[in-house]
């Protein structure tokens, strides 16, 4: 497993704290090594064996090579207790992989003339956000999309006050008890994106603290920020007059015919929704987060295959489905000076996408959700892995890392033979 993959799970994608009392230390068996996988049937057989040998409830994979989806399959269960199969139409959250959709929305908004990467965010917001430690510093759009804004997440606040269990969900079970008692998540209605961000970033807000801000000027230090990403989504709302979920639906999801996908839970076919698991015996209630652009997209493997295909085509200048060739280039162009991103994490980044070893990458982990998306920067291929398994609680992380490593190896063997 690469250092990048470890950091994507452990410290970057969801800043989830590790907890010890609720996780399974048994990985369900030894994961077999992929060997000589040349056909789709052989890849199916390997992944099916892997699913049976691990505590992965269910997962789905799409693989793109050239200009087509060459593999798209699902394994395991969307709901273990009811023996509901995980399929290509199963709906799952993709956690922080949602940030790539924020990047696409930014590229589209720039193309539409709403702002540029150099625009001061306070020229766009209905209120002013200032880093009290660097009051002269101008926070620009480019800082938000590259995690260099100096606007920081406080994990204890991000988890307990941003996440909430949806009203109507059963909270009289072990999974709900863990979220509520160990993490402090409440069952409540969600707050608006504007209200939550104002409470966090404005001096009179209930969640305001000097610890919400870095000591360094904007653009000088890299620090992964979920809430700065949520702020990016809110800026798109202010300049377009649309909610962020509606803007993404109109400008990204519908053009790609991702008809089963939405940031809005009320638009999802809940009959297709995967149950999220801490372990195979501990399902979780449905939850959401108020800063939803950064981690709240619901989608399916079938729909993500369409997105993956367009990103693979776009990175090599062969798509105009979402925006111009120049906008695709901006999405995937390195935006930072060499060395600003920690080198053991990535070499550089574009609009939320990370670059290392010739790949554009993003992943996502939240409670009972794990995803990994990567594309060859030359546009040769790419794949998406999405699952209702957990990697955020201690004891689960290593299992997920092992699964991701084996999946990546198996896909690479398959691609090499085809």
C-alpha cells in the first residue's frame, strides 16, 4: 500500500477520529493475492473470493479503458441482514470523493463567468470571512479548491455539529448508539449550508474559534479542509442563485445522465440505498452533514461509471460533455508550487484532484462508507471502487487498506491483459 493511499484513508479524506470500542479486529479471513487475471470472468471470480474472505459488506467497481467502460460489476450485500445484493444500481454515499464534483462545479461556474480562480471570496459572499490571525490576507477561490485557504476543520466540531442522524431513523440500536454516544452526533433536522458556515466562520457564530484558522497567510500552507470545500459550494449558491445540489444536478449529473444520483436525499430512490456498516453485525442509521457539498453525494456504480468515463476522456482533451477543453484542463492542471502539498501525500493537485505517480486521485471515507477513484493522467484508464464498508474506526482501517490494495492490483492486472 502506498503512503498516499494510507494518508487518503487515515488522515485526509474524512478526518474521522479512530474509536476502539465498536470495531471488528477480525478481517474475516486472509485476502488472496490477485494472480494472472486476464479476463472479466477471472476478475469476477477473484473479487467474489475476496468479498467472501473479508468483512466487506458489499462493493462495486467500474473500470474505464480508452473511450469505454470495460468492466462494471458489484459484489456482496447492500443489506446483510435482509440478504439484499449490492448491485450496479445500489445507491451509496461516496463521502469525500464528492469533492471532485465540487471541482467540476467550480470549473463550470468559471466557464459561465461567475468568478475566476483569483477572485476574492469576500467579493462573492453576503458576509465577510476573515482570518483573525492574518486579517490582511485575501482568501481566493484558488485557495479553497487547493486546501490552502487557512480555513481549518476542528475534528470535534466537524463531527459532532456537522453530522446528524436523519429524523425518522431508528436510534435504538448499537450503530446509532455509537454515533450518538461516542462521537456526539444528534438526531435532528439539518441546518442550511449558509447557517452552518456562518456559525463556524463568523465571529458571532456559536461554533467560531480562533482554532478555525491557520496562523499562516492564504496560499502559503496546505491543510485539508472539508469546511472550506463546503464554503466553495456555498459560493456557487450565492453567485448562481441556485442551491448547490440543484446546480450540480443541472450542470453535471443530468448532462452525464447520472439520473439516480443527487446531493438531495429526498430525491434518492431509498429502496436502492445501501445500508452502511461499522462491521457486518453493526448497521448504522442514515446520517447526513450540513456542509454537504464536501461529502454528501449519493450515487450508484452505474452512474459513477458515466462520470469516470467523462473524466478519463476529459483529462486527455476528448470530452465536451460538461464544459470546454480549457475547463477540463483547469480541472486537472497542477495549481500549486512544487512541495506545497506534503510530498509523502501527493506531488500536486488540481481542482480538488490530487496527482501522484502519474495518476489523478481522490478517495472518501465516512462512517460505513469507503470509496477510491483514480485516473491515469494520460487518460489511458481509470477506476472507481465504492463500498458500504467502514474504514474510520480503528480495527477497520487496515482491513479497508488491504481490500483497496488488492482491488487495485487486480484491476491493473486485468487492464494490462486487455
